[in-house]
């Protein structure tokens, strides 16, 4: 199976890039995929999270291959790790300068997190413009959304590429990361965990369609 690169990008800070990067990385790893995580944000929030994770589980036992590098080194880094990895998750800084553009260019898929607020959405327009110009498949992922609100529905009407799966405003996303983990580990059967699993399912259907075919084939064999 060829590896897939997912970049989380959004020029606005606080949109949920790092939170989503960590949660998707762990969730893919729990599925048995070999996951690499690359932090190109000089603020290093994801790096801090991974350090806590290393203390908790032990170095080399976090379930993730982690690196923190400058964005311009991404192509080399991906070349270096590509042979034994299934999914690469890249967390990017809050701007759309050269390094973020590199992270978008190397990606098979870009997730653009946005909170349903005017400032997040204005910032989203800039990031959507870049991914569209670069012709990279992408989706906007509504984060900290008040589910079923009119605001959310209005926003979905304005943007064509919003993911079906959404993330609610839940303290567990922050508290799990404080201890170097994520909600699918700290609260595996919670609504928060279900949201992450739905996102994974939606992304996997786009990035790993062959897996679905395998399941269908297995079912067909069993059914005769
Ligand atoms: N769905 C959510 N529910 C509650 N808190 C969240 C959620 N997503 C992010 N946060 C919190 O919002 C803040 C910003 O999130 P972060 O992932 O660091 O954004 P970014 O990386 O885009 O700057 C953090 O304190 C994080 O814990
Ligand atoms: Mg961040």
C-alpha cells in the first residue's frame, strides 16, 4: 500500500490544527497503520505533546514516528521515511508562507480546520485558494462546532468542501492531550472519540479506497 500524506493547514492560529493532527495520528496508529508525524510549526506544540507521550509510554513506544523539522526540509524527510510508513501527518504553522506551501504541495490530502466563526472562515478562504491552485484534494473540517446550529448550516452552504464529520467543542480534546494522549485512548467510547472515528472513516474512504474493496471482497467470499 503506498503511503499517504495528510497536511493540516489553516493560516489562523487556534483553529485546531495541532489537536486534529495528534488525534488523527493516534487514531490511524490504533488501526494498525504505521504513522509518521512531522511538526513544522516552530511553536512546537505537537512536539511538546509528543514529549509528554514519550515520558508516558517510553521513547520509541508512542506508536508514532515523530520528527520536528523546518518546512523546507519536508521533501527530503518524506523521502527518508517513505519506505516503512503508511500515513504521514504534517502539522503546520499559522501562516501561508513558503514552508506551509511546501507542506501543502507534498500532500495527498489537506485538512483545513476552522471554527464556525467569521475570523476562522475568512482565514480559510486564503488556505482554500492555495490548495485549489496547487490542485490538492482538500476538505474543511469544522472544529468546536455547535452541532445542528443554524450558523453551521449557513457556513456549509457557503463552502462546497466541508467534511460530513465534524468536531464538537469538548474539553476532553484538550485534557487528553495534556497527558500526551488523545480521546480515542482516554475515552474510547465517548462522543468525542466517535467524532474522530467518523473523520477517520471519511478520510480513509478517500485515501485508501482499496481497503473498502478488500472488505467487500471478503464479505462476498463469505456470502458465496
Ligand atoms: N474541539 C475542541 N474542543 C475543545 N477545545 C479545543 C478543540 N479543538 C482545539 N481546542 C483547544 O483550542 C486551542 C487551540 O487548538 P490548537 O489545536 O492548538 O490550534 P492550532 O494548532 O490551529 O493553533 C487549544 O487550547 C486546544 O486544546
Ligand atoms: Mg498548532
